[in-house]
C-alpha cells in the first residue's frame, strides 16, 4: 500500500491476466485417446483498486 502525499489514505491496485489471454491451466493427454480433449482454463482478467482512509494517529 502507498500513502498518498503524506495523507492518511492508502491506495492498492491488483491485477491478474491483464491481457486477458486464454490458457489451459490443467490439461489431460489421456483423454485424447478416448476421442476428446479435456482442459481447465485459467482465470479471466481480474483487477481491483482499493482506497482506504486511516482514522487516528
């Protein structure tokens, strides 16, 4: 977290898969022998911004 200009504010930024690429996180080679492919794809693009105010000293 970063203090904003010495003020009691904290700013946080979070991001995953920023370019929204599709990728197989887990795949199964043995499924190809049965005539189909199996895969679990990774998470979609996610991002968040958080602003927090700190009360007190």
